[in-house]
C-alpha cells in the first residue's frame, strides 16, 4: 500500500511540475502577450469610438436644442395668436347673439303692433277662408260607373269627380291666408284693403267636376 501511495504521489508531483514548466514556456508567454495585445487594441478602438461619439454629440446636440427652442417659441406664438382669435370669435358670436335677440324682439313688437292695428276686414277674410277650407273637404265627390267590354273583358270607368279641383283650391286657400297675414304688415290705405282681399279671392282656382273616362 505504501508503495502504491508513493507512486501516486510522484505522479501528482510530476503533473504539477509539468504545468509549471508549461506556464513558464515561451509559447504560453507569447500567447498571453498576443491575447493581451488584441484586448488592448480592441479597448483602444472602443475608447476611440466613444470619444468620437461624444465629440459628435457635443457638436450636434446644441443645434438640436436650438431647433427645439425655436419650435417651442413658434408654438407659443401660434398659441397666443389662437387665443386672441378665440377671444375675437367669442366676442363676435356674443355680439351676433345679442344683435339677433334684439332684432327679433324689436321685430316681434313691431309686427304685433301692426297686426293689432290692421284693418278688421283682413281677420274677417282669414276666418272666412279657413271656414271654406274646412267645408271643402266635405264637398269632395266622385261618381263612377264601371263596365266591362264583352269581347276583351277590359274594365271601363266612366264618371265625374271634383276631388282634384277641391284639393287645388284648398292648397290655394292656404296661400291666400298667408298672403292676408302678410297684408297686415303693410301700410295699406284702409280704402284699398277690400280690393286687395277681393283680388286674393278672385285668384283662387274654382271647384268643378271633371269627366272621367278610362280603361283599367
């Protein structure tokens, strides 16, 4: 056992001695020196790039900051102009609103007084027109006779109707009533009012029966 241990010890010692000899060899020294030189060259390159980056930053960033400051000044100026424009708009809108309200109030007061002092014949005319408008709806009438042709079998409708003329007169009456209301706002001589109203009524389309003869 002691002999084996002695051999093993010698083996371990020989390996350590071999490693020491290799570590001190020129080959490993040259390899370490080359690796160190390469690392140093790489670090020098990185340091050079860093210095270049810093120089470029020192050169460019002041320009960029100046551009930002100039743009900020433009924004501030534009905002000031916009604020002023908004104030002008609000003032103008307020003036329009106030003017519109005042105009409407004055117009309503004047129209109210004109209508109140208008010739009474106008109101009588308007009442009569509305009464006729309502009564005309009850006067609509259509009379038809239906027959069929003995050969063709086609249906034939023959008769009379006043429905279209009544509809036209009712529509015209609405226009006449509106015109009479507007007449209240005109400074017309009282003596001329009857003639103006008569013309409105005379221009109304008449109610008449129309013959119908059609095939269906």
